[in-house]
């Protein structure tokens, strides 16, 4: 009501959709190929970075976030933030449990 | 000793005074703020009642006041935080040289095993003035070891060891409660901590018929279960030499380093594949389901004794065992 | 501003339609609020009955009245019913449902059918949980700690978990509806700075409902799967970590206490201003404190686990964060108190409850500081100190606020006044009975009496008897309103649209409100709690 | 935009609920409501992600051994299938926006086909795991298949499989619901329910569908691509 002026949502050109699709497909192949190589801890990093880029493209274009009110953007950011809190604060426990060891004698 | 209406728990450990001191401070601060709020409400309600004060004075708010009652409580809280954390960290770190008692909790009883192999059920005998470290685990649900007079509490978990410690300062008999709800007879899972004069404690200790120390029981198990065939006391074994391992960092196959504490020994027996020592193959079979909690504790005590023996002999023979077994 | 003239046959949401179908298929937020009111009241009495049984058993140190298994089931069911089926829906689903659309100037919540669905989900969850209780009960404690709940309990854990799972979606949908309504359905001129603090508070609570509840849903689902298929995720025998359950459980269940208390705080903000005839002191700070509590509330959960075997460094972090969430609560208490300064104060029943709330919540909040303090928590964790603390917040705070709100808006909801003298008496009984019940438990807790004990050592008896005596006073205090509220439906005086001479959109429509709330969309041109421009003359009622 | 006519506006007016001022408010509100719902869905899966993270961090080797049992070809194919279905879904919403109901129905039907394709492939994978006793519970049995490297920690590999089944199972359940919702759109679309002035349901189901795709985009690397030693 306050944020948008168009009565009909933004119409994205079909060509853009197809382009996004092509990028997503390419990235799927990339991530599989990269996983076959051994680059140590970077395997995880690459896999997650690719997944995040793919997810961002889907959210921005397929889900029209780019053309949505700021409030929608805030919702997505909030979801990410609280998911991060859940994961991050839980890991503060698991990652630091071994720090305090008692020689005990 | 108990009157009809005690309002405060006994103080029978070195730490109890510290906890109580902070507790009194918290009570004082809380009482101040509670009385402040109650008094303000009462005064305002009487002074500005409709019959004497028919026209309210509209006030929007006040930034200085808001800042004051945000920052002052925050500052006070930080004092509590610092003090409370200091106590907590003391509780978390048993002092060196503490006598060790192993505890197994199960529905609904406590079993204790002393270093000399003596056992106790629902009673824990300790000498006054000695540091006592408890190494605890549960056979079933989660329990919690709680001695109000010592101001200590620690959950007792299945599948791993937790520890706590105390130094009793007063001879007497104190409640031991299970404070983590654990089923039907949760409220029956109570026992006693009996703090004795050292001499009486010695007498009690020698009175029991034990079949050898905990570590020697562990040594027997170590032979019986066949551990000794691979974990030999030289560098030729298929498993790491366990002499002097306890309490030291261990380099793992995947590059991580862990401290060989009680939980590490435990995991290595039950899930040998989880953390492979560098330079060894994951060939050890699991002993899951084959060793009871008591036997696990005996094995841990044995491995620990290997390190203590080595430490004692360290002065004479320092180079025989490397810190990290087989770290090439 | 008192516009509507009371006519005998004026159409309102109660008389617009009759018959059971018109209620069970209604999408009117006000009727759904009434459906909730009836259902949660039933749950409250059931949970209260269990509480009475618990207190009776604890009269004597020996476990002589009921068996320990029965006792364990009683406190478990008391907890489950009170937490999931009374406290969480209480203010949001009853008062919030009724008032949020009226307060923002909307004709209904954003998704009326979803609103009805959420009531049905609540009922489905409640019935599932009740069936589990009737056919054998649950004895895990409302916290469902693993591995006891997954491996060692022989009771209907899956049934209860599924019941809560379903009711959780009711809560999610209510929260979603509030957030969307407050964002999208506000009347022209109803800016965020003019929004009643009750709406702010419900908005904050809704954030928690939406973000937290899904986590408990999946956690309880995993518990059910663990019991059914032995998947090992929470079972230490199969390599799982029981502490992971506690993390996931408290990720929701700690913020859940803010779902309970935040809307109650909103109620108090409305009442203190009305009966002081003053603008609220520090509007922005109270509003932002609500949001701060909602967000910070997600950062503190592991303070339930300080002695559970978590990393001591994590405990340090969570302890620090726990103090932070106490601050906005303190800010609210100070602001309410300051609102009374130089006010023009009346002692009507809602205000008496509000006094009670502020006092008891202060005690509840301050004892929360004890629990955030690591060294102290070790001593009082899992003892009666904790029991007393959360009852001070939940009953002394939340239920007091709920009662305050019911008394405040009862004339709006039903169009009738209740007998003020009886109401004041009951407020007094609740306050006295509550303190007698729960204050002794602080002392018991520090002395070391663990919670959930069916039998206890004899030296704890005197305080327990005192506590039980208080509980009986408290029970009378809760029975009385039940009687006079029902009485008032038939015999109460007509309330008129604005019996308290309060400001706010909900007081500008007739009582009870018409089905579509507003004949034409209101345009808001005044600030919140603008008592300066409200005529001083009062409509005299209830004498 | 240009295709709007009196009939469309009438359809739209019938769809306007009483408590909204206009279609625009209704559309904004329903779309925001859907995003809020997806936020709760993220937290719902978040609990499982948290469990995954904790156990993967603690028992990495067990997770690697479990992940080596995954069929990457099928997993990657399924990822591609879902991406394709998202494309047709997005184009379907676009068709609804532009007032081309027939095109919309066709695109949605293709989306449904992709959805079934995904579930079919998933079923093949599930069957394989079931046959190999890679289903948590009393019958769980795990071998790496490489005699030189016996299973190092089958207990925690079972947790890997528990999480695998829980996460992909929950995801598949969402797919099933999604297919049902798209089928409902197809029927309503055939009956002419949607116009450029009223297509909220299409938009919202579209959001839901993309969300389900999004979850899979993370599940794929998390469950299938843990370690290099694939396809041993």
C-alpha cells in the first residue's frame, strides 16, 4: 500500500528468467565438478558459496525479491539473521567444549 | 542440627561462602529495587489519587531518566556477571592433586567408586579439607549431582563424563540430591555426603573389603579385553602406546589435536574410529555394549595411572615416551 | 468522543447471527477470540486442578496422597497445559485477536480464515494432547528432556508431542496474522508512533511465535521419530547428543516466555495510562523495549543449561547476553511507574491488577538476574527457586496481566459491567494468595529442594505447607471472577461504548462492537494515549 | 496491462475480501503473509540444519563415509529438474500476470511434471538406500564397500542417514504439497479465476515452489558433496 505504486506486480522479461535458469544450471554442473577435485577445506567453502549464489538468484529473480517492497527484503534478512543465531550460538557450545580440559592430577 | 524451620542451607564447602556472598549482594540489590518500585507505586497512587489530583500533568518522557535506568542496571549487572563467572570458573576447574571419586548414576541410585577400589551406594564418604573431584556418568537418563551444602551441582550425562569438585570444610552429613528429573523415583534418588575427620576417613577406608585399586582393576580388564596386544608399552604395537598419554595433546590422523582427557579415552574405547591417532590405522574394534560404565571408569583410571607413573618416573627417564604417541 | 447512543437492538458481533454454525464457521476475529476465551479457560481450570493436586501432595514430606508416577504425570500435564495451551495463547489469542484489528482501525485481521484455522489447530492440538493424557498420561516433564523422553519413559510421549506440534502451528498462524495485520492493515493516520503499545507488544510476541515455534515443532518431531524409529539424533546410546535437544528446545522455549509476558506488558501499558489519565512515559522506549526483548530473547537460551555440561565459555556468553534481556524489562517497569507520576489515579479493578503485575513482575524479573548469574545458578538451577521465579513471571506477571486485561475490556467484549466490589476483592485475594504460594519457594530453592520431587526431606515441610495454604487462597481468587463474569453476562449493567473514558479506537465503537468494527474506516489524527484532549467528565457506571 | 477489460475487473472485485480497502492492499498483504510463512519454513528446516551442523562438525569422518553412498548423478539430475521446474513456475506466474491463462496452465502442468520427475528420481534413490539397509533403526547396517577402509564410526553414520532421511523426506513432503497446490491452480486457472488484476494465489504458490527449490539447493551440497572421494 505504502511501498508499491503498480497495481499489477512487476513483470520480468522471459529472457531474464531463461538467463537465470542457464546460470543456475551451469553452477550446478560447476559445483559437482569442483566437488570431484580435492582442494581441502575449500571444498566446503566452494560448495556453500555456489549454493548461496544460486539461492540468491532464485530469491531475487524467480521470487521477485528485487521488485518487492522493502518489507519483504527485511523479512528475508530477518530469517537469515535468526537462522544464523540458531546455528552460530549453538556452535559456540560445541566448538569450545574442548577448550577447558582438566589434567586432573 | 536442623531446627523445625531452617531458612538457609548449611555452608560446608570452601566455595559456599563465595556463593553466599554474591547471593546476599543480589538479595540486597533486588530488595532495594523491589522496595523502590513498591514505594513509588504506593506514593504515586496515594498522592495523585483522583480525588486530590483531578487533573493529570502530561509528561512525554525524559531522555536522561531513560538513559539512567538503562545504564545503571546494566552496570550493576556487569558486577554480578563478573563475580558470578569467577565462581563458575572455579567450580569448573578442579585443583590439581584432588582425590578422585568415580560416580555412576542410574535410575534411581548413585554408585561411587574410590581410587582404592572401594564402592559406596547412595553414600559418598570424603575427608574434611581435601579437594575431591568427581568423574561422573549415567547409565540411562540424565541425572544431576547436587549437594546444597557445598553449593555445587552438575548434570550427569549418559554417554560422556562430566566432572565437578568440592572441598568440604565441615564434618557432617549432607543431602545429596538428584536435581534433574529422571523418572518414577526421581525424588527417591537422594543420598548422603558424609564428611569425616581424616583419621576416621582412613579407618573407614581400610575397613572396606576391596579387591584392589580401581586402576589395578582397570589393568586386569586391559589384559582381559585384549587391549594389551595392540597397545604395547613400546613403539611396535598396532595401537598407540598409552604410557603418559593422559592429559597430553594427541595429534590425530586428520590433523586436529585433542587433549587426552577422560572423555577422549572413553570415546576411544567406545567409538575407536571417531578420532584416529596420527600414524595408526582405524583397526580397533568397538567395545560398545561390552564394557559397563564401571569398567569404563576402571579403564580410564588405569590409563590415567600410566601417566602418573610416568610423571613420577619422568625425572629419571625423560626421553622414553614422546608426548604425542607416534607423531611422525 | 462518546458517539454511539445505546439502542436496544443495535446490531453487534454477538447478535448478528445465531446458531452453533455461525460460531464454528465464523471468520470474525471477535468471535474467534470468544472461541479461544472459552477453550483456554477450560484448559486453565484443568491445569489449575493439576496444580492443586500437586500442592496437596506436597503438604506432607512423604509421598502419601498419590503415587510417584501419578505425581510425575500431574506436573508434566500441568506444565504442558499451562504453557502450551493456556499461557501462550492467552493474551494474544483472546485479547489480541479481539483488539488488534480494533486498535489499528481494521475490519478484521489480514487473514480471517487463517485465523479460524488457527483456532481449529489449537483445538486439534489440545484434544490430541488431552487424549494422550487421558489414555495414560505423560511423565517427561513439559521439557521432554532426552534421552528420558525418547528411551526411558513408558508413557504417551508421542501423543503429547504431536499435540504440541499441532498447537504450535496455531501459534505460528496467529503470530503471522498479527504481523501482517499490523504492517498492512493500519487505518490512515495510524502511524507506528501512534500505534497503541498493546499492538507493539503483540507484534513483538508475534515475531517470536513466527521465528521460534517452527524450531520446537521440528524438535518435537525428531523426539517422536526417535521414539518410533530409534534414529539416534538425540539418543546417546546411538551416538546422539542429548544436549542438542536442549539447545533446540530452549531456542524456542526460552523466547516462549516472552511470547507469554510481552502481550501482558502491552495490557499493562494500556491500563496504567488509562487509570492515570496520562500519556505514557517514554512511549518510544516502551515500544522499542518490546522489540528488544523479542530479539535479545533469542540470544539467551543456554542459561537453562549452565550445569547441563555445555562448554563453560558458551555459558559465559549466554550469561552475559541474559543480563542484556533484563534491561528492557527494567526499562518498562520504570516507565510504567513514571507514568503514574503526577497522574490522576483511579483504583478500578484493572488498575489494581496492574499494580500487582508491576510489583510481582519486578520480583520475577530480579530473581531472573540470580539465574543469569553463573555462580548462583549452579546452586538454584532445577530447584524451587526456579519454580518460584517463573511463576512470579508467568502467574504473577502474565496471569495478572491477563486478568487485568479481561477486566479492562470485558465491558467492550460483552457490553456489560461486572460487580466492581467483588472484582476488587478477587484482585486482592490473587495478590495475597500468589505471594503466599510462591514466595516460600524462593527460600526452599536456595536451601536446595529440587523441583519435581514427589517426596522431600522433612525439614522442608513448613514452607511447603505455607505454599499449599497460599494456593488455596489463590484458587478462590480465580474462582470468583469466573462466577461474576458469567453473572454479568445476564445481570451486569450496560457498559456503554467507553466506561473507563479511555482513548483508543476500540473505545470509539459501541460495546459490543458491530461485526465489521467500523462503519467507515477511521482516520487517526491524534497521538497514542492522548488523555490531554479527552474530556475529564466520566460516564458513571457500575455504581 | 493492456489486456485488462471489464470482465477482468469484475473477477477481481469478486475476489476482493471485505476487510481490504482495495485489490492492491489485498495483494500486498497476501504476498507479505506468504513471505512470513516462508520465514517460518526456514526456521522449521533450520532445526534440522542445526543438528546437521553439530554432528558434521563433531563426526566429520562418519559423515564423509555416509555421503559417499549418495548417487551424485541422480542428485545433480534432481537439482537440475528442480531448477527447470522453477523456471516454468516463474514463467507461469508471468503468464498469469500478463493475462494468458492458457499459457499459464500449460506451464504449470509442465511444472507438475518436473515435480513428479523429482519425486520419481528421489524414490529410486530411497529404494537403493532401503535395499542397502541405510535406513536408521534396528535394521541399519553400514559398510563403506571398500575392504581397505571399513566403516570407522557406523553409529554416527547412522545419524548422518537419519538427518538425510529427515531432511530429504521433509523436503519431499513439501514437494508433494507443492504439486497439490499447483494442481489446484491449474483447475482454478482453467475456470478463469485469475486475471492480471487478481493472481495472488498463483504468485504465492510460486513463492512456495521456489522456496522448496531453494531448500534443495542447500541440501544437495550438504548431503551429497561432503568430500572429494566420490563415486568410489
